[in-house]
C-alpha cells in the first residue's frame, strides 16, 4: 500500500511536471511565432524606412538641382536686367539728343520765319 501511494504521488508529480512542460512548450511556440511576427514587422518597417530614405535622397537631389537651376536663372535674369537698363539708358540719351536737335530745328525754323516775315514787311514798305 505504501508503494502504491508513493507511485500515485510520483504519477501526480509526473503529471504536474508534464503539464508544466507542455505549458512551457506551448509558451515557447507562442513566443517563437510572436518573434517571427515581430521580425516580419521589423523587416517591413526597415523596407519602408529604406524606401523613405531613398525617396528623401531623391527629393534632396531634386531640390539641389532645382536650386542650382534657380540660381543660374537668377544670374541670367540679373544680366538681362543690366543689359535692358543699359539699353534703356542709351535710348534715353538718344531721345534727349533727338529732342535737342528738334528744339534747335524748331528754334531755327522760328527764327527763319521771323526773319522771313521781317524781310517781307520791309519789302512791303
């Protein structure tokens, strides 16, 4: 009777240990599955991160290219503006000279007209 109680106690302990081992094994498999799931999520995030880094790098290159183009265009526009200002100044100078010539011609014409009328007056008298 002592042996059978001992063997029943051993069986109970053995069953408890097997139940614990079974739970541990189940937990181990759950953790392994969770680990794989987390590893996959990590890999997806790393892929997204790499894609974003690539996209960011491309955007930075585009920004750099656009900035260089803008700088070049700006320089060209400054040059064109200087040329236009110079051209306008030259044309202003020509206009002033033309106005001077016109004014002199009008003054001479007026003087000639007055002289003509004076000589005509003298001839009439």
